[in-house]
């Protein structure tokens, strides 16, 4: 697995700068409010842990597990819930934190699933967006970087379970 050729795509410094900007925007938006920040597992756990520490308000943390890639490089188009939220979100301000919006299918699924639980507000955040890969319309309230339709790894994103621990985002040059 470690012999895949990677090229750095977004540096650690650029990611951290963007996370601070997003954190400042969300701190302003939710000033004086109590919010629930939802981490979409597994891919967003690294972004999420940096982002919640950059938001200055009362936050409780929830985790929602979904799978759509099943280990490969193409979305299956089918979203499977692997871990449900532990607590109700009814009447709460909710921030949904995703790693990347590719076809948009997962984000749409998550939005519908959360709206049906009647939050007071729902704000969507994604570190990366691939506008050319969208298959369903998908509006994100706050996004970090728009990238081309290439497969990327690192900063929480995996290839067959690996590379999530890279501190930067990389493109895979060769798949064995
Ligand atoms: P979508 O439903 O928008 O097609 O895909 C959403 C999920 O697919 C993301 O949360 C992420 O887990 C995975 N995904 C999409 N694009 C990439 C990519 O370029 N690299 C990796 N590692 N995962 C991706």
C-alpha cells in the first residue's frame, strides 16, 4: 500500500489556514449559541477535530458513520449508515462536517436524514468540493477548497483504509 506514488496537492499549512478561517466564520455565526457539531465518519475525523477546536462557542460533539465508497475510488451511489447519532438533535443548531463532496449523494442523504430529525438550524461544511463530479444538486454553506475531479487522499481521506494520517492532501499518481 505504501508504494503508491503520491503528489502533494494541498499543503498542511494551507489546510490549517483554511480551517482557522472556517472556524472564525462559524464562531461569528454561532456566537452565544449552543451547537451540535456532527462528524461524518470516517473521512472527516481529522478535519472535524481541527475545526471544532477552531470554533469558539459551546459545542457538543456527535458522530455519524456512513459508507459509500466501500474501499475503492468510485462512489457506489448507495449510502450505508454504519453508526447512528447517539443523541437527538431536535431543536438544536447543527453543524454537519464532511470531508469532501464528490457526487453529492452522501451530503444530500445526510441533509435529508438530519432535517427529518427537526434541528433548529442545519449548517453544512465540507473541506473539499469537486464541482465537476456532482451527480445531484448539492449546496454547501461553507466549503474549504474546490478541486478537480481527481481522487485524493490524506487529512482523513483514505485509499483502501490507508493514508488517513497524512497531514496534507495528495493526489494518487498510480494505482497498482
Ligand atoms: P459522494 O457521495 O459525494 O460521491 O462521496 C462522498 C464520500 O466519498 C466522501 O465523504 C468520501 O468519504 C468519499 N470520497 C469522495 N471523493 C473522494 C476522494 O477523492 N478521495 C477519497 N479518499 N474519498 C472520497
